[in-house]
C-alpha cells in the first residue's frame, strides 16, 4: 500500500512539474510574440523593405516576404555589405564601418532572410537563390552596379559566387575575415548552431537572461552603439537569433562551398582583412586566395568581428583599395 502511494506521489509531482514547465514556456512564448509585434511596429526598418518574390511562403506570422536594404551616401562604386552567419542585425553590425565610408561612396547593407528587419522564409539557402535575392533586392531598392562587395565570414562564398556569375557588376571584393573556397574542403569545419539557444530564443526565454544581448552582440561589446541604437538592436537580437534561415544556411554550407570551389577564380581582386585569432589554416587559405586573385591580405590584431573592433583602420585601407580598383 505504501509502495503504491509513493509511486502515485512521484507521478503526481512529475505531472505537476511538466504542467508548470509547459505553463512557463507557453506563457513566455506568447509574451515573446506579443513583444515582437510591438517592437516591430515601434522600430520600423531604417532602410527599404522590398519584395523579391511576392508569392513565397513564410514561416513567421509577422512576415510578408520582404528583404531589408539600407543605403546612404553618394558616389561610385556602391559598397555592398553582406553579413556573416548568424549576425542578428547586419545594419548595426556594419554601421561603425560603413558610416566611415559613406562620405565618399554609396553604401548598401543587404539583410538576408532571417536577419535584421528582413522576414523569415522557408526558401532554400543555396547560393543561386541567395544571390538572386540579394541582386533583386538591391535593384528594387534602386541600388545598381558597379559594386564593391564587403562580405563578412560565410558571406565570402556569396561574394565570390557573385563575381563568378556576374563579373560585369563587381569592381572588387574586400573580405572581412571571409570564408573562401578551399577552406571547407580542407577542414570540413562547418557552421554550427545550438539547439538549446534556439529553443530559448524562439520561446522568448532568452529575454530573461542577464546581459544576453550586451555580452553577445559584438557592436554592443565594443561600445559602438548609442543608448537608443542599443535599445533597437536588442529587439532585433531577440527576434533574429538562430532563425530557421540560419539553420538552413548551416545545412547547405557544404553544397555552397563545393559550388564556389568548382567555379573559376573571379576576374576581380579579392582583398581580405584577416583576424589574427583565427587558426593558421584559415589565415593561410584566405591569404592564399587573395594572392591568387591579385588581391592583398592584411592580418589584424582583432577577433572575427574585426570590422567592429577596427573600423577606422579598415575604412582607411579599404578606401585605397577601392580607388585602385576604380582606377584600373
């Protein structure tokens, strides 16, 4: 009799714990969705939202299938910034660099699906699709070639593929610790995401963590944001961390790397700023690729988000590289 009572007591406690967890997680999720709607309305995109394919399906109930393109400044060529894998807000991530270049050039930041103010999609993330979206978004936002591409990290593959497929549009590539053809084949070091962090982000439980945004968004860590900018960037961080599009990008990375490796060297210089903190094989592969294309490589005493840590130095050296590309 006592044994039976004990078993039922344990079972009752487990059921209560499960119900309690469900209530906490469910309540957090619905509150998160409510806050996302309010934050989206309170902080509209600073740039232009464009439909690149109006009939596409989307997963996010607050989305409409649009990509965000932010542009400012005057002058040719247009500098196009392409964010690295998992960067929640490319606009704020690149801001400390592009604002140092927009006095002399037109600058444009393209936020892929699942990033920044762009919507979340269910589209394949193969390079042909992603590049098509980037080019269409720029065109519909009124930003035309010639371009100098500034890809960070994984976006290096998109930049090289762009130059392979549409060389007439590209004057040069200036990579920011960029992934290049050959590195993945040499290491099979792919992109990875945490299922736990994804769960916390999508249920809104991440909002309860102390200093999650302040310690995980590089522009915030480096003190590059004003108080107002930080408040807005945090709302983006909360709704654009570990999105479905980022997971899709990680899954298709081997295929994308193989696609670019199978193509020819781009007929434009590929310059690169490389983080000193990267392993030797990364530094050697990136520098070697730059040399093969007639580009230059600069190893900087900075982390992977070197454009956030050293924006003034990168802007000054980039200006000289752009002038050289335009002159030639």
